[in-house]
């Protein structure tokens, strides 16, 4: 085999292998946006702008780090009330989406929920209450 043909075959094989390896930034099938905020596959709407996530707290933290890096999306711990873990994530570009921030918290029985703070007047005071 000629060196050029061998190099071309090797390049094609490497590209095929690279395409088969999932990237941590690749979006899984079934993910969707609510008010512009990306929710993981399997999330269930439980009320207006409120969703139950299909994962535990630690898995949610990993998903959040991959989807919304802390360098761009600042996080604040919310007051601990009776052992409930909660954080707030700010949207650095609220003009580009419908959400100004989100509150993520671990509810009873280990359920993780998200409340999306929208640009509407209803949530203007809620984001200041952190």
C-alpha cells in the first residue's frame, strides 16, 4: 500500500472512532429547553416554570457543570432550610433568553427540582430573595 493511501485510510478510521466517542458537551436525545434553560432528558413539568429532574443532587451538579459552566453562570447557595440543599444560577445574558436565573433544590425523598425565574413581573422579587 502506498503511504498516501495508508495515511488516508488511517485518517478515515480515526475520524470514525472520534465520532463514536461521546463528547461531554454533546446534548443527549430528549433534552429540551424551558424558557431557554436546558433541562435534561426525563425532566417532568410539575407546575408553571417548575420541573422535577430525573437525577439525584450529585448527578445534577455534574450536568449543570457541563451545560452551564460556573465561569459564565454564577452560582449562589440559597439559605438552608431544614436540610434542603439549594442553589441559584444567574443567567449572564438575560436579554438572549426568557430566564433570568434558576433555583435548583433537593426536595423530599431526594427529588431534585428546578424553578425557572422568568423575565415576567411575577419572578422579579423571587430572584432578589436569595
